[in-house]
């Protein structure tokens, strides 16, 4: 276990999760976002990619203030729409 991990079932878990949610709510200002358990989704149009990137940068900066970081290995971009040749 990493020194920053919270044991599952710990009384600290819900408190730290609420703090994480507060960080997200205050850092993300230009795009819509969704939260489910410990997953965060930023939602935006491709034409607003600079706004999405700006919110990602702001969120990363805020998380680093709390000595947290996003798990880049679990991050991805999903392009939905008729004009996307992959989908």
C-alpha cells in the first residue's frame, strides 16, 4: 500500500472522497463533468478542446496541491459522433 492510500472501509475514506469531489467541482469551470464512484469524466465538444485541456490542467494543478495526481494510464479520450471514422 502506498503511504497516500486509504484502506478500504476506513472512516477516512468518505471524508477524503468528499474533499476530492470538492477539488473537482472548484477546479473544473469551463466544461461539463460527471462523477461516478472514483471516476471523473470531462464532457465537451471537439471544438472546445482548449477548454477541456484548460480544465484538465487546472484539475491536475489542484490535485497536486493535495499531493494527488490523475492516473494517466487510466485516462483516455473518446470521440463520439457520426464524423468519427473509428465509431
